[in-house]
C-alpha cells in the first residue's frame, strides 16, 4: 500500500525507543524526561473535576473559551509585557498545536524555515511535513547556545518565511539575553520576516535570570507569533492546554486551520487552566525552588566526573553537557551510559546535527534519583 512521502519527515527517535525500554527495565533511572515530574496543582485538578461533573463535555469555540482568553490577555500584559486583546489569542491543544498552526499559517511549500540546531525536536519535522525546507542555524556553546545575529543574517534568503526561536531553550536551557533579542528584532524588521517564538519554559528560570518576550520589544508585535503553555509552568502536560498570541489577522487564519486539527482544546481543562492562572503561582514558585536545588546538585556532580562538562543554563530543566573528551559520538555515549550505568540521557544529535558531542541531562527527576544516577555514571566514566 502506498503511503505519503511526508511520513519520512518524522524520522527515527532515540528518545521514544529509550522510553519504551524504560517501561520493562525498572532498574533504569531516566534523566531523559522532557516533562515535569510534579503533579498538576491541587486547585487545578479539583477545578477540572468540578467542570467535568458539571457537564462541560462539549466542544469549546475554535479560538478557545472567551473567559480563558481574557485571563490570558491579563497574564500576558502583567508577566510578559505583551499587550494583546482576547481576539489576538488562540487556545490550542498544548503549544505544540500552536506551533503547527503558526507554521501552517505563515508558510507555503518550498519556503525556508530557520530552526535552532541544537533545538527542540518538533520544529524540523513540522516544517518538513508542510513541505517547507528547515534551515538549521548552528547554536554554539561559545555563544552560550544563543542565536548569533550575524549567522542569522547570512542564512536569510528570499525564500525565508519564518525564524523559530526558543527561549528558555530545550535542549540547552539557554535564556536569550535582551541584547540578542534586540538584534534579532532589528533583523526581522530589516528583512520583513516573522519569528515564531516558543516560550514553553518561560516560568522555569533560575540564578536571577529574566525571561524576556521578543513580542514585548518596541514595534515587535506585528513580527512575532508567541506560543506558551500550561504544560511546563504548571505541570499540566496531560491537560493539553497551550496558546498562541499574534496579530488578529494571523490568529484568525490559525483559527481557520483549527477545523483540520483538533477543533478545540478540552473544554473542562480550558476552564481549569483559569484556576492555574489565578491561584497556582505559589505552587510554581515551589516547583521552581526544587528544580533550582536539583540543578545545583547536577552542576556539582557533572564537575566531579571526568571527560564531561556542563554549559551554563539558566532556564528550563536541562543541562547540555559536552562529552567530546570521551571520544565517543553522542549516540554511542548515551548507549554506553544506558548499558553500563542504566541511566537514560538523550544524545545531542536528537536535537540536530550540531548537537553532536553533547548529551541532554534533565533534572525533571527526583533529587535522590539524580544523585544515584550521577554516582552510576561517574563509576562507568572513570573506567573509560
Ligand atoms: N516547546 C518546547 C520547547 C517543548 O520542549 C515542548 C514539550 O516538550 C513543547 C513546546 C510542547 O509542549 P506542549 O504541547 O505540551 O505545550
């Protein structure tokens, strides 16, 4: 049976295979996780139950429940300095759907989409699925894995339609500085190009760093589609509530495509998400404090282990560790650690070809588990 060529866009995933392996091997410790290990806030699960039992079992409007979009408009103004009306916001099934709808709305087949490399695993296959050409921009450790504006300029051609930016970043934990964002803003205006800015980890920020939304910079509102989510900030991955904010015209077009995707994010969970916005900030603070404690531990433990070093992440819950001194490829290194230490790390190459020589280490795992996993890795690596 002939299937579509575009199925090749998704590619092979080491992450998926290793997580499947984890199910049947309980002795393995995973430092590979890409989602919070905390449960959703209690007030949110109570609210969700309440809305489900009150019969909120119908579709929501394509653009999302109005009361949620109103609450989001206030949140965006207060926390991100993005001034948007509810008409400039669309609620989606996680921010992943928002990213896809944004790409569907802004690109045509053959257009070039600049994607960070190493960068979040979804951007490349999404662009390819839409018959666009993903163009990797090399993010270098010496630049703290931020976009280098000169490199960005060089990659822009007459076919470039979209630039994807992710801050705080997965897999590197990098929080983009205001200076770099301002330089990117100048390029967007000069070249008349839209940026798709993924801010999934906006609330997971440490060491006094500050998350800045590109859309909040002077004159940027028309050039930026911002996506955010309840998944990471409020540990609500399974609720599948995310959103995008952009000009009314872009949001209107994204809404049209929603008929082809999910129609609406779950109605009861959209309403529960309002509870998260209104009452869950103390819980977010508590999670952030615990992530910061784990980050400190992991930082110290990586320092103690030969042949691997750490970068200087200030956000998300990842280190992007340089493993070049082990003389192994990323995939070989992670296979070795999995086989000998029974610990899952993610090869840097899962995030693009420029991730070679690195491994992503997640601290969305319990403090004690991180300690034990690093003991095991130390044991194995001192024997190389
Ligand atoms: N963006 C980044 C950078 C992510 O790491 C993820 C999930 O891992 C997402 C977006 C998608 O999250 P969700 O669809 O749950 O909002």
